[in-house]
């Protein structure tokens, strides 16, 4: 725009913005709806993260009165009994003890797919040529038969594994009978080719068989488990469902399915749930999955197998209970992560699913989620468009924010009170992107009209100064004012020597990388670059924008610069480059600050003794062999300052004392050398005659401490007290 007339380029940009404003918002709505309905993996990750956060905020409570126990084959049991797998006779002993204690149902999350190599007939087969011993061994009962006999005396549920690829491994005989209502449940289940089950001798003795395979997400987190599996053309229950079926005494499982057409409003087609009895209905997702509401891992239901075998278990803990048997020893079980971030054994997933099937307090996703999202996006498109056409953008932003907050509030309420999982992250993100798609084109239109301001800003350096001038363009004029500011001055030791050794290109790259990081640190603390002179920079705080905490900002900036500079120097020296120490001075005081120069060039600077003192403090680091030196004027405004006093400095050419400090980390402040230095300095400050001897002893203990060495040396030369008159700048 020149003299108030739009240039051709500005007109093209304006027309582009108009078309962008018209087409971009509908495109955002269509794209968001497509993502919601197609549900790609990225969308699923957002939803899973949302559900995880809801569970972290409100995990399920432990249900103490549920008749469930877990016999854990844990590390202690392996130490007591022996390495895994145990003999079938040991497992039979476990089952017998549970039977004796009155267990109502035993569900074993162990697959016995191979013969027991310790069984008599197996040992006899390996003893070729020893007929007598073979004959004696063959008279003993097979271990599998012993376990099968034990299993026949109490209702048992055996787990088996499903295989998505191999059809060679056969699943066990189906124990549960399925009744389909409303459709064929197999149409909604992912097909598996086969399964890996226990030996027929054992499956024949079991009262139930359930699939124990777990399918956590790509991130290793278990969030849901299926109640039903399709293996070939047959239906099988999940491990928890069949354990609950046997526990309730049911023989049939009724599966309610809704066909793809003719469903009732608010219902999605697919599997609706499973009934154990006419009064027990277990709702599921369309694919038979149940979202788990995890509680924190607790050992209240767990009993170590070694305690059971040793007879240390109270029978009342087992009587009339559904008892799971599973491996929890580290490195043996199928350990997984829960949404709560806990690393849990696989059996815990089955136990928590069983708990929730008993109480009915598990999670479901609402069938109307897509309908709500569609209404939200279309409604927000109309509402925000009307608001932006009639009111300032701030009102649209406020409405969008309130809607997003309402989405999160609704998600939380549904989760806590209705056990429904409604993802607030993606709808909130979609509303935010829609708002931006409506606002950004308008911003592009106004951007060209403010180009002349940005041209003026090009004469300034620091981002906080640019922000200030954008809000206060009247400040683009000559003039200055007195203001209290804080300053950070840096310098790199030995750079002149490096210039004599390395090529200009090498030095330029090294110096630019070094200065770039220092400047970024200054900007992170909202500092203004006051000057850059070679390898040194000056940073100003509280100008042009007033900062009440300018001293604290300057101190934090100096500490971060020091940490970076130490790391940078170490890395360069490891490469063989003699990179020197960065000296830093920090001071606070009143200066004259403002624009100096003329119409051709403006220089925003500060003038006064405070900035000169900061530069002098930077220089005297070389005198004390320190890295950072902070004035007392800055420390007085930093109540949380951690450091130690350097001394009362009388800088060359000055008569007033400048108190100086070396900042320390919280860890350094507790080190013995620091606490002992602080005590010695108090003697020094009090002009105590014993200060010299104390510092002399400290120097023997801590010869590498620069301030201890400095004071020990000056006291040895006859100086006293903490007042230090510097003869050099």
C-alpha cells in the first residue's frame, strides 16, 4: 500500500484472502468429518491418548468384596519350587489345594501344549536298554493324567492362544454353547485361523475353555479386550467370559447382534452384547470388544503359589471364589502396560475384565459419537461465521474456547457418571482449526496494510522490542527516559588468539553458532539485545517493555548462558579447538534508555554507569578466575538468589563499593567447600585475624576453588577484610 492506495500485489493478496476465507472453513469441516468417520490410525492414537488421560484422572476403584483371587506363579515361587515350567504333578498339587479350600471355579492362564518331560512314560522312553526300570516307570501314572484327575474334581477353565495366521494348531473343543439373536455374530468378529490349546487329556477334563491372547495397541498399552473370538467358523468365549460363565453355572452364551439396517435410533449395527443368564447382559462394542476401566495394580487379590503349596493360605480366602492361576514372574509372563502407565502381568487384564463383568462398571463408547461430532462441526461453522461477520474476532475466540471447554466437561461427566468414553481431544482440535481457518484469511488481508510498520521494525533486533513497537508505534521517534534496568554482559576469553590460528570461515561459523545460542537464551527470558561487539553481547531487561522482575530475569538468563557456554567450550575442546571461558557480568541500576540517532538509522540503547558496571563485572571474572559475577544491586531484588559473596569491590576509577556475588546451583550450595567458604568469608568480612589461616587451610583442601585461592593469596600478601580495591579494569 503506497500513499493509501493498494498496490497490484496487495490487491492479488486481498483477492486470494477472500477466496481462502470462503473455501478454507468448509474444507476443514469436510476433512474433520472424513477423519472422524474413516478413523485412520492417527485418529485412533488421539482417541486412545484421550481415554488414557481420563483413566489417569479417574481410575476405577478396587472392589474389595468380589469373590476373585489370583494364585501368582511369581519369582518367589520359582525360587521355592523350581524353574518354569513346573511338573504337571506340581500343578495338580496347586489345583488339589484349591479344591480342598473350596474354590468354586479355577481358571488357569497356562497352556499345556506339550507332554510333561518329567512324566514317567516320557522318562522311560529315554531309558533305552533298561527294561526293568522302564517297566517300573510305566506302572506309574502319567503326570498329565494326574493333573487331569485333579481338574476333574473342581470346575476348571483352561486358557488357549489364538493364531491369526496358522490354521495347523487346533483350538480346544468348545465348552460353551452360543445362541445368536438378531444376526450372526461371526460377521462382526475378526477371523483367526487357528489356536494353540492344551493337550486333549487336559481340555477334556476342563469345564471351560477361553482365549487368553491379549492384543495391546501399537504403543504396548492394553485398553480393551474381546469377549468373543471367531476361529474358523466357530465362536469361542474370551478367558474372562468363560470363567464367569462356569462360575455362574451357565451352559449357554446368548449373543445379541444388530443387523446393518433397521437399527433403532442411537444404536450402531454389530454385536450389542452377551447374556450369561436372562438377567445378566454384558454390553460390548460392535466387534465384541470391552473397553477396560483400569484400577491401579494391587496385590490384594494375589496369593503366591509358594504360600499355597506350603499350606500358609487361609481357606476362607479361597472358599467359593473364582480363582485365577497365572504367571507373574518377571521375564516369563505376557507383561503389558495399562493406561495408567503401570507394567502389569497379563493375568491382571483378565482379572480386571472379570471384575468389571461382575460389577457392570466397564467402559463403552457411545454409538452417537459421530452424530454429535457432525452436528458440532456444522453448527460451529455457522456460528463462528456469523460472529466474525458482526463482531470482533475476540468474541468468536471466546465462543470457540467455551465450546471446547464444554466438550471436555461433557467428556469428563460422561466418563465419571455414565462410564462412556467420548474423546474430547479431536473435537477440540477440530474446533480450534476451524476457528483459525476463519480468522487467518482475515489476518492476511490486514497484514499488507501494516507493512510500513514492519519495515520500521526491521531496524530493531529483539522480538520483545518488535512486539512493543507493534502495540505502540508512537515509540518510533527520538527520545529517552530514565529507567531502572538490569544488564547481562558477556565476553569470550581467548578469541583474539583463535583469530590468529583459524581461517575466517571456521571462525565465522563457530562464532555465529555460539552467539546464536546466547541470543536465543536472552530472547527466552524476554531480554533485549543492547549491543553485539565481536564475540561479546549485552542484554538489557525492562526496556523497552517494563518488567517488574527484570533482576530475576537477568540472573536466570546469565545462569542459562553460563551453563550453555561451559558445555559449548567443553565440546569444542574435545574437538581440539581451544575454546575459552565465557565471562558474564550482571548488574542493576538506573540508566538513560531510548532511541538515539536520526531518520536514517535508529539505535535503541542505554547510557549510564549501570551498564558500565555490568561490563566491569564481566571483566573481573578474569581477575577472580570465575565465570559469572553478579552485583549486590541485582541480588537485592532476587530473594531466591543462591550464591556466595566474592567481596566488596572498589572498581578502578570509582570510590563506591560494589558488592559482588558468584551464583551457584542448589546442589553446589550444599557442598562442603561452599559452606566452609561461607564461614571463612564471614571471618573475612568481620576483619577477623584468623581469616588468613582459615583460607590457607581451605586452599589445601580445595586447591581448585578460584575464590578460595584468590582470598588465600591476597591474605597471604598482607591484605585484610573483604574490601578489594581493583587496580585494573
